[in-house]
C-alpha cells in the first residue's frame, strides 16, 4: 500500500468513526424521562423539602454574614452565650420550618408544571403562570436563607463574626 492509499484508508476510517459517534450520541437528559417530576431528581426534591441551603445564601455567607447552622456547629469556638445559642437555635427552627414549607410548595408546583406537559394540557398562558409560581417560590426560599443570615449576624458580636469567618476559611 502506498502513502496515498494509506491516507485514503485512514481518512475513511476517521470519517466513519466520527459518523458512528455522531449517531450514537444521546441527550444528557436520557434516562430522566422516567422521573416522577422531570425537572427534579429525587435528590433535588428531597433537598427542597428538607430546606437545604444548597448555596442559596452565598451572597450573605461569603460577605461576612454567618448562618445559624454553622454558628451552632462552631458554638464552642465562637464562645456563644447561652442567650446567643438559644436565639440561634430558635432562628434555625423558624427558618427551617419556613423553607421546608416553601420547598414542599415548590416541588408541588414543579409536579403541576410537569403534569401540564404530561397530559398535553400545556398552553403558553398555563406554562407562564406555573413558571412564575415556581420562580416566585424559588425567590422566597432564597430570600429566607439570606434574611436568616442577616438575623444571625445581629445575634453575634463583631469579634464572633470575625472568628466565624476565620473558622470557615473566609478571612483575608
């Protein structure tokens, strides 16, 4: 086989391989069509219902406004007074109750949105209404997380906030 024939054979192999790859590529969503709610995995549903933060309060946390969960984790190092610890626990309980309720509402709204498409009842107005509801719930959940950080910061002294930021690795 001469050099020219070898190049032709290699070109055919490369093109054939690329074509085969193109036809066998599946969507990154493949497998998700069997989910109960297509837009949310079971883990995501659980996270919303359990009121997990999932980074929703980063704007507060990374700008020096501690959250109650981590304040309570570091209660000893922060030298919280009994009153500060009680206030932080009460704040955490109130916050978790609020975001768990909102999270359950969000999961239900996503279920309703999914149902519109599953049952072929989706219309532009219905989709707009449901996505606005989902968006409003997401905004309320995020606001709750951020406001909780503001409230927690008011419970602490400035030196405790500084210690918190060092413990969390945020000190400059």
